C-alpha cells in the first residue's frame, strides 16, 4: 500500500507539472546562468583573488538583519562555490566584511555592527581570527570622523603600499559623507582621517569602494535605499590620490534597477580585476522580491570604460560573465534538465523543475513549511550514481534529510540518512554507490522552526567527486513538533452573561486556562455574548507557547471582535518575548498604518489596508504560511505580504495586551482561535460564515452618559438599528444607571411583538429597591414573573404596557430584552438568579476618594483627581460641563470659575454606580510667572533673563550651541548633542522650582518643518532633578521616524516613552502639570483643548519633594544642526 500511494502521488504531480513546463520562463528563470553567483542570500560582497582562489566575503542575509554567522565563499573556477565557516566574529550582526593583506603580510578582516567597525587578524584568508582590539571593542566608533556615521569599512592599497580604509552610511545628511583614513602599521589606528562630503560624492549613502585604474582613483558608493529599487551605484574620480580632490562625472549613476525589475536594487559592490578586465560584484534583490528587501543575492557583470576614464553605465545581466569559466569541462550533472516531481510546491515561482536548472536564482520550495517534504528526480534511465550534491536554500542553517534511490519509483533504497544532522554546509556532497533511475530527497526538519523546505540545486554524478562537504560546527536543532491544529479556542458563549471571570478555559489542543487577577466581564454587545476588555485587563495562559509557533512557523488567528473606539495600538493576542527585530508576535486592532494590525518588529509590521469600522462586529483572521502573511476581514483578503520571521516565543500567551503589557485592547471579543497552521481563503470564508443567528431586542444602560436621550441602539443585533425614545433620560437610580421615559419603539421590537409567542425580560427601580420581571406571551395567554415567581397581572398592568409597536414602562429600568418564543419556568428562574447575582456584585457603598482637591492649574482651567480603582469609569461634572464616563480618574475642565462645585461618580462595567463625591473648587489662583516681552538675549556674556540657569556643552565649536530671546520667542539650537554624553550636553534653560506647577509653551518651529523634512532634532519641555541629570521627564516634539509629540520618563530603573505618530503634523502647544507624585503631559492644537499624551501621566515619587529644573531644551541626536523656537511661555505655581 505504501508504494502504491507514492506512485499515485507521483502520477498526479507529473500531470500537474506538465502545465508548468509549458509556461514560458522569465529571463532570470532560464537554466545555466551565472547570476546570481552564490546559492543563497548574501549581501555587501567583497571579492578577493588570493593565489589561485577567489574569496567572497559577504553579509549573511535573509536571516533577520544580517545576523551572521561569519563565513566566506571560495572557488577556484568561478563556477563552483563552497561556503566555509569562520571562527570570528560571533556577534549578533555580521555586516559588510572585507579583508586585506596588511603591511606585515598577514590578513586583516574588518566588519560592521550598527555604527561601529571591528577588526581582526589571521595568517590565512579564512582565519582563525584574533581581534585587533581586546574586550570586544570596536576600532572605529560612530562619528570618529565628524560627519561620518560608521559602517561599511572597505580597504584599498595604493601603489606606494599605503593602505586606506573607507567607510560610511547615511551620508545624505547635511555636512555628512564618506570617511577615509590612512591605516598605521598596526592596522587599527590611523595616520590621518578625512571627510569626503556628500557635496562632492553626491547622493552618498553608504558602501564606499576605492580602486585605481590607469592613474585614476575611482571612489564608488551606493545611494538610494537598500531595501527597494532606488538602490544604485555612483562614483567620483580623482587623478590626485585616494583622498581626492574628486570630480563627479555626468554619467551617474552607473548601475541601477533594470526595466523589468528582475535586477532590483543593485549596489554595495566590490571590484575584481583580472587580466586587465574589471568586474563589478554586487548584490541585488532575489526574484520574486522578498518582503523588506533583505533576501539579497550576489551577482557579477563587467565594467567598461570610456577613453577619458569615465565608467560606462553597467549592463546588468542574468547570464553573468561566462568567459571567465574554465574551458575544461567537469563531470556531467546527470540531473540537469530532467523531470522532477515533488510532494508539493509553493507556486509557479518555486516549481520543482528549478531544482535541476543550474541556476542560483531559482529554487524548488515546498508549500508546507511545518512538516517533511520530498522532491524526486527522474534520470530517464537506470544509471550509475556515486555523488549527489545538494544546495539548500539557506546555506548557514542545518537541514535534516534523507537521500534515496530507486530503479522503478516504487521501491526505494537509502543512499544516505542524515535524519539527525545538526551541521550546515553548501554544497553538501554525499558519496555512495547506487544503480538507479530515480533520486529522492526527503527534507525532514530544519534548524529554524518553519524554515521553508527549499533547494536551489541538486546535482547527480556518475563519478565519485573529490570534493568533500565542509561542515560547520554542531548547531542546536529544534524539537520536532507533531501536534498541529487548533491550539487555542475560547468562546464567550460558554459563559453566563453578567459573569466576572478570572479564568477562561482553553478548549483547544493545548488545554489549560487563561487567567487574570482583575476579573473580566461577560456582556451582551450587539447581539453577541462577549468578553469585555476594559483597556487595562490582560490574561496570561497557564501553558507555555509551543515551539511550533517559533521563528518562521505557520500560524493563524481567527476571532470575532468589536472595537467601539479604535486607538492607535490595541493588541489582542501576543506570544513573543524580547525586543529584537522580526522576533515579535503581536496582533491587534488599531489604527496605526504601520503596525496597527501586526507587530513583528521593523519592516514586517503591518497595518490594515483599511481599518475595520469601529463599533461593528468583525471576523478578523491573521494567517502566515511561512512565506505570505495575510490579513482577512469579514472573510475577505485585505492584505498579503511576503516575509521571513524569527519569532521568539514567550513563556505564555497574552490576551488583551502586548507581550510586555505596555498597551491594551479595549472592546469586545466573542471568540478566538489560534492555530499552528495556516488557513487558506476557503477556510477563512467558512469560519466567517459560521455565525449562529441570535437576533433579539435589547436596551442596555451599562455605558450610557447621564442626561437626556432621544435614541438608543438596539443591543440585541449586530445590525445598526436605533430605538426611538420618548422623553427619555439616563439617571442614577438605586446606585445603577437607569433609563426613564414615557415609551420606546423600533421596527425590531415591533417584529417580535407581532409574534404569536414572545418573552420580555427587564428590571425596574421602584424607588426603594431593584426588581426583576419576565413577561411571557403565548398565543394570547400572558404570564408575569416577579423576581422569579409568577404573579397576577394586576401589578404588571400598572408596570408595563405592551402596545402594537411600542413599550411603556412606569419606572426607570436598567435593562430590557424581547425574545421571539417563550421560556419555561426553570429558564425564567435561571435568568432571575443570574440577574440577582449581578445585582449582588454592585459597588457596595463605594465612594471615590479625592486624591487632588479641585484647583485652578492655570488662568482658567480646573483639575480634579480621584484615586484610581481597577475596573472603574469616572464621571466629572459641574454646571455646564461633563466629562462623560472615562477610565482616567482625573479631568481637566476647559473653563471654570472658582467657588463652584464638582461632582464625581464612578461606575463598573455593568453600570453599577458609586455614591457621589462633591468638592468645592478653591478660589485661590496660582501665581503666573513669565518672561518680559521686551527683554532680549543673544550672547553668552549677557545675563539670561527670566531663567535661573543654563546647561550646555562646553564644546560650543563642535556643537554650535546657541540660545537667543527676541520679541517673546526663545530659540535654542545645537548639533551633535546627545543624551548621556557629558561632553555633548543638550542645551537646557531652566528655572528651579519646588512644589506643584504647570508649564505651558508653544513650539512654533523646529528643524525641518519649513521644508517638510523629518529630523532627529527634538525640542520641548524638560523636568530634571537638580541633583541628578539622569532623572528627568520630557514633553517634546520629535518629527524623525514620524513620532510627532513624544512623552518620556527616565530615572533609576525607569524608561517610559510613547508618541503620537503624527510626525510633522504635531500639536505645537505643550503642557506639563505637576501635582504631587504625578506629572501630566499634554499637547494641544490651539492651547485651549488639551489632550493627554500616550503613556501619561507619569508617576514619579522620586521627583516629588525635590527641587526641580523646569524649562526648555533642544537636542540634535546627530551631526545635523537642529533647533526649536518657543513662544507663549507661561509657568503657574
């Protein structure tokens, strides 16, 4: 049976592959091409020829931001390349390596980590390497040369024997560019350094490379963005020397993306000179292009020169340079061009035939990344087989596999079994002896969970090749996960409405519970029973996150969710740990266009293409199959992107918050399922359509604001239907929210009242106590139940009037329901018992405790604050203004007259209301302190008006720090200033204050605003302890990275920072209000209506009771000159 089953699969796949073979090949898919040079993802290539061997040192790409390991590719014929592990470095990043022979004849390897360059020395080009600087320190720190951000070191030896190092990245900023230095004989320090500015090396971004030809020095470099099609190669030239002066030829750039995009984002190159010919070795994006642009491949094409020495534009190719190959032919690859079958293939871009096309730019990849896959070659006839060569997709990851051969495709014999392999290599060369027609490779497991089962090339030889596999050291292999399916399944339908649960049972494969210290309410919302997340509650699983969700593993999340008021970030599910890029797994329902839906860290983050509408039930699915990540909304595909992930599982799943609990979801979740498999479009559509019909009529007062009301939404259905109210008002009755009025009606209610059978359920407040009622209409017969017991209808006639289209209730009610059909006595008793239990969970005489008596904090705004209690909403009101129910236990009244009173109420999720607290606003006004408008300041030797002190860097020449005041505007500027650097202090002008205060200012201009350019310069308000510069709070504007308004709190074991994501569209008015231990940070568009900044207020007991520096600051963050202009400065104390 086993053999027969295999045969059926083979026949089926042969039939499916026939159509694939007939499809025309794209230019990059043609067989026997030389570009890409290497079978794998590598970037920033530095090619060297030493003796008879070629070496390519390159960034290990495709594994999360060039995360190593260190390696070098070698070849003697420029066709067959072998990867060789190296002992150094073992750091997280391994970027842009390069080697050269030093003055002493030894080999020196240089590589980069973010904004640092490191060096090592060895006696051979492949190591073992010894660091040049001990203690893991770099030899070139960032900005060692002013204006040069450190990265991408590349060496050059001139004819006089002197060795130069060129480096630099992000050289596009003003006064930035490329760094160059003449190395001393120790190969780690410099005789001389210089900046080659971007006004000379125009558009310089990174990756400088110097070479010399016929007396001309060529400084080549890359510009644009390495992750997209703008990346390109440009150059300048000099006839004087490696340090210039340079001229910029007109024929720039010389290497760009080609017209069909199949050569995409070419750049970061090196040059090979051979037989007076010059070849450019560069990287470009893989085909089809992977998400983020970090699956790059190495290619080579020839450089040609004009008579004046200018470089001609490069004609990039897929064919490469075949005339560099040796003329002597090697052993024949028996598999080339033969028929291939497979267990599966992802799509036509990864078809099985690409396994045998001798093309390092095409590969076979299985569709399923979670289990074993196989691929088989039909050699056409029985042949002698002694060597099989495999080039797996990721050369620096270990694969576990088996090779088999067969004469007839039915009975198989083992050629080699590496089911327990834990080392990587490329190529893997297996030797053996077989006489067979078929060769089959089983890919069983990989070093990284969810790594695609892919192979660039597989070759078969009749001879035993001399080449042996060059294996890496042993790697840690993951445990094979055999449990696949629905891991998590929670459903509010399994709980009673009105329950407050501290544990939710998981009915998925993992079992266990989700638990929380703060109870989660189960409520009805728009016709669905749901778990209500209040924006502060999170649940953790009692079970661990399985490894089947680690790294690049497939997953799916399917949930029914309703978000009444969508914030920027609202995480629903998380299962990751740590902050490393690509390692997060956080899924939410927020508005942020960059990561409102999915957060993995950096470029794979996703926002919704269109944010699902607020206050509507949606079926949302996130799904990933190891290559494509998809977002579905209401059964329809909304967005799909390809990516590779490196998720680090946490110790538990988190519901309702991020993995570090810094952001929370507020809204309703009816059901949630998590799978460690992907869902296709049909499965998603099926889940979205599995909606039980449960429409009924419901009025609920749980969340209503006090006051008059003319319409109210029917909460018994997902449809947006309004109920008309006659003379209705929301009031507090018997410590609960209640609705009183003459009558209500709606079409949905009318439909039920026309039925032959229906049931009404409601409660009412009779002036002394709450009562529960059920009214049953059964084909003309009427029954009335009061508190679970049947009563005569005499009372019900006084309480309730059922009209044809409306209902009249004589007393205020908290809820009202109407259902089609009748209920049995035991069902009525159950509903009463459920209601009674909810009533018993009221607030029991709770009165909000005043934390800060109402007071004026500026000219006309009053602030009130009560003590926060979990699960509470607060209402602050006075004559003419009400806050409405809000979770913040404080409120800033827009305009207020002293002497009036403020009333504060609190309520829970079910509409139980506290007793009120009433406080009279003090008539005392705070003292206003502000600079005189007619004063001015512009020179350091003058006394600074208004302020008590001025903190700034003594290195005024390098920081260009300046402070000025004219016509009511303060201007603060600096460059090169940094946090935490005593020599490069940010300019900060301040008053020293004690006690509570409020500071307001308008930031009227910042660097880059006029030209609509985001920068790293920030400007705003700073609060700092006088005895510790490392304890501070800032309310500032930082347009770089599209942050906008930013709040920050720094101190001993304190780091809090959030932003509005508004970039250049920031709110210019800033306010900081200190009251006791609390610091309230706000922003405003007009200086009247203030909005709390995300993550605030800050609770800082370490700053209370201390003398504080309170004022304005600006910090550059890099070598660009930045500034901030401040107007309307006012301080109240």
